[in-house]
């Protein structure tokens, strides 16, 4: 039964951090949403920051990274399905909520080094998956070889995260559509300057 | 003398919002930093949200948009100088601080519609400047005409904002360099798919 209380706290925190942000969401609000006594919080988590690490980990693990292992799918298609999966997820959350990791990143400060480190690690893993897929595409000539795969992966992910910042503000899918329309053709063009 | 107190509050809030975020920065901290009595805050601002609107406006006005009017400079160069000016600004603030507007955007919630509206307006103006410059480049054939100027402008700005989210996390200029290296050649390529 103990682990159920813990899970309730983690789930409530995930929703709360995503909806109102890490700083605006206090321990009291988390335990209220979880429907557990406040005292139980500190049985499981010494600090809200440590809880955020677990929320981050869960969010990352449910981000549809399995697709990167599906080598039966052409590389560019793998990338498209990956980003499409996330777009569907934002649609389900509501566009105005943004991306939990992006929100935490923007809200993070020098005073919360653990969260920053966890976000950096998550970004590094994500970038590696995308870069490996780009490399597969460079090998079969479906992705331009004129740009370094790691650099292109970082750019692609950053462009996506930026699209999400605007998605949140304009509360619509348009920025994600801009990403698909502009970024994907760029992957396959020959980069000869005019 | 009255206006000096007001200005002190606005300046202190700008630093505080940028450093620790809108939610984490209370009125008490703002007046402490400004060195003014707390009561004076409410003489000038009915709410912290209204103060944020003024901070946003000042930040936008000092974002180096004058360059867009300099038609003596080639369009792509105008864009490069514009983003370079912002990169220098982040270097001065410290990379880990991020972009004030991006931070506020990520932190904004449905519960603070005024801030969200102000950010949306700022994004719209910025996008118009960049799109007009892209159109100038499409006219003199220095920018690809294969992508709609408004869509390309939104994509470019979103990519930049996303680069800044990562810049904040990795506390380095690398994501901005990725932007310059990957995005700028893309502006001028012919988009014929391989």
C-alpha cells in the first residue's frame, strides 16, 4: 500500500508541474491533488526537487523512444513518427500546457542544479537517438551528409522545443506544423548554396 | 522622484524575473532588490502581472530590432546581425539565465492571460520583422523562395528560442552556434529534394 501513496504523489506532481510549473506548485498542492496527508510526502521525498527528478524520468520514458529501435522503418520516417507521437501527446495534454521538460528547463535556475543536470542528461540521450537515426539516413542517402549528424540532431531537437514554446503561447498546433513543413524537407536537400 | 522609484522597481523586477523566474520572484524580493518600501510597489502596480508586462515591453524594445530597418545591409546579413546581437546579450547575462521572454513563455499558464497575450504580441511583431527581411532576400534571390516567408520566419524564431532553452541547460554558447551553422546555409539553398 505504501507504494500506492508514493505513486499518487508522483502522478499528482507530474500533472501539477506540467499545468502550473515547478515553482508555482507547492508540496501542499501536490498532496491535496494526490489526496494523501502532507506528512506522507516527506516519507518518500526529502525535497520537491527530488520528486521532480522522478517525474522527469517517467516523462522521458513515455516519450516514444522505442521507435528509434525499429530499423525496419526508413530513418526519416522514424524521425517523423517520433515527432508525430509527441505532437499527439501535446494535443492530448492541451497545447497551452507545453512540454514538461521544456517548461522545467526554462524555469530551472542555477539554484536547482539537480534538475538542470537531469534535463541535460535527458537532452543528451534524446539527441543521441536522433543523431543515430540521422546517421542511418546519411548511410542510405535519404538524409543530407553536408551537416554533421550530431549538430543536425541538436538543431532539430532545439527547433522542436522552440516550436513548443510558441505552441504554448498561441495555444495551437501551427508551430508544430511549421516544424514538419520546414524541417523535414531540409533533412533531404543537397546543401549547395545558390 | 516618484518616477525614479517606479524605474527602480521595473529594473529590479527585470533582473529578478530573468534570474529566478516570474513565479519564484515575489513582490517582497522585488522591493528588497529595488531598495524601496513595499508599500510603494502598490502605488505603481496593482499586480505583479502588470509589472511583468512593462518588463516584457522594455526587454522587447532593447532587442536590436533597429537592424531590420537598415536596408543598406543585405537581408541575410541583417538576420545574422540580429541574432548575433541577441547572442552577445545572452553572453552578457550569462548563458544559464536564458531568454526572459522564452522563460516567461514556458512559465506562463492559462491563469495569466495578460502575460500570454503580451508574449504573443511580441512574437508576432518579431516574426513580422524577420518575415519581411526574408521577403527582401527572396526578392534579391539570396533566400530560397521554396518556403513561405512567414512560415520560414516562424520556424527560424522557434529554432532560436529552442536553442536558447538548451543554452540555458548546458550553460554554453554551443546551441547558438548550432543555429548559425545549420540554419543560415538552409536559408540560401535550393530546396530540390534528393
